[in-house]
C-alpha cells in the first residue's frame, strides 16, 4: 500500500513538472508609456495569447522603454535577448530604406492610404525581416502627424534655426531640409526635453503630444496630416519556430486580431487626441496654404531620395501602392 502511495506521488510530481516545463515565457519590450494605446493593445494581445494557448505561452509587456530603449529593441529581438518586441519601423531607415516607407511626408496621409501602403510594403518587409532572423507578427499605424511649435508659423521659413526633435532618419531629414536644428530625442525622454527647452518643435501625432503633456511647453499643433508611421511587433524566428504548431497558429491568429483592433482604435483616437489637446489649452491649427505647399515640397524631395536608395524593392512598393488606388475595371456587359 505504501509503495503504491509513493508511485502515485511520483507520477503526480512528474506530470506537474511536465506542465511547468511546457510553459513558455516571452518578454516584449516596448518604447511607449503603458497608457499609450499601442501599449494597451500589446497588453490585451498578451492576455489573448495566454487565453488562446491555455497558458502555454505567456508574454510580459515591458512598456516605456523599461527593458530596452527604443533604438535597442530590434537588435534585442534579432539577437534573442528578447523573444518579441515592438518597434517603430521608421527608426531603422538607415539600416535599410524599406523600414522608412511610411515615414515619407505626404505619400500616405489617411488611414485608408496608410493601410494600402502597409499592404504594399508587407511582402518586402517579410522578406527583409526573415533574412535577419525575425518574423513580422502585426503592425499598427499611429495617428496622423502634425507640427508642434511654441510659436505661430505660416511657412517653412518660420522654422529655420528652431530646435527640432528628430526621432527617426526621416524627421532628421525634414529638419535638414527646412533649416531646423535636429536634436535626437526618443519618446521616453520627450517630456523632460520639452520642459528644459532642449527642443522647441517636433512632428508627431496627437497621441504623442497628449501622452507627453506637450501642451505644458508648446502651444500650437499644426494639423498637417503628413504621414502615419507604424509600430510593428516582431518576433525572433528561432523563438517562434520552437513553439508547437498549435501555439504558433494561436499566436498568429491573435496577432491578426490585435492588428485589426489597433488600427480601429488608432483611427478613433486621432480625433480624440486633438480634442483633448485643445481642452488642455493647445491651439489646433489648420496649416496655411503656404506652409502646406512648403511641406509637400519637402515630401516630394524625400520621396525621390527614398526611391533612389530603396532600389527595386522600393519601386515595387510604390508601384503596388499606386496600383491599389486605381478603381477596379468595370465588368463588361
């Protein structure tokens, strides 16, 4: 009888140990505050993955650059220091121009156009990330980008010499073209940079302005709707391949749901953030025709430069993007 008791206990311990070792834990570093809608979407994604895999895959979200800084996250995922992570694609344009496709001013200025650009960009992104040992799970657009300033502006000439936040190669290029002084500042450092006068102007979404309380330092937001950059959730390919087929399928399905949800929330929040900024005392300004013409000229220069650097892959993206805008041919009677 005693021997049977020990046998049952040993079996129970063996089963318990097996269940423990079957669980996989991933870290997901992200660069933005936990209250940002991207981070909230990631937290919901992690909960959904837990439920969809019956606890076999647990993802811990590390928001606000608490695990890795924004520009370190991609390298961390690629090198396996983190299994999964969220990155702002345009941050890595210097590494490969393809990452900067959605940072070209006035190429895609609405959610519909931004989604078309994403669809055109995705096959090339998939190939690029695969070559670097990673896989794209999903991507979500930021709200449209405008210009934050401490003073009124009517043309690009009013921005010359101003201390301008550059968070990506594209925003640094804009600074160069408009004659501003670029200062590299990531999202987690933005509030302090504003408060101490390190920067006086920048281009970003209403989301960034609201989250960082930009309204306490700058008083104008020029609603240029210049572009909608994307955050992408990428996963280390070896980490993904180590999952069993059912867990992989659940992860991919949950990622698709997070992408759909994220785009919907982003579009809803676009108007909300502008209203919230106005309620905090910021003036939401429709840009003058001169300012818009100047900025669109900047966009034209940057598109031509990007196409030259991006080569055949870039040409394929622009061609697919332009073709997707054409109406479907009418059926012959």
